[in-house]
C-alpha cells in the first residue's frame, strides 16, 4: 500500500482524539447529591455556545456538565 493511501485512511484519527479529549474532563465528576463518582453516558449537547456532556452516578442521578 502506498504511504499516501495509508495516511488518508487514518486521517480521521486526530479528529476523533480531539473530540474525545474535549468531552472527557481531566478531573472525576462527583454527584452533587450523594458525592459518588459519575460516569459519562456519551450523550452531548450544545447550549449557549458550550458543549455539555451527560453524566450519571451509581444511584441514577443525571447531570449535564460543561466540558469546554
């Protein structure tokens, strides 16, 4: 396979990494109600020019957290 074809085949990888880094906060999120760790559900939305990621704790509480 020629090097140009290989490079273009993986051209989407930097974009994917940028998106993952944008929606993954560097500090763990804690539930405001019971202070347990929250995990990202993978859902995002735009609101007032900010990207929000949905987080859920072990008890099922859902919160939207600004990621940018």
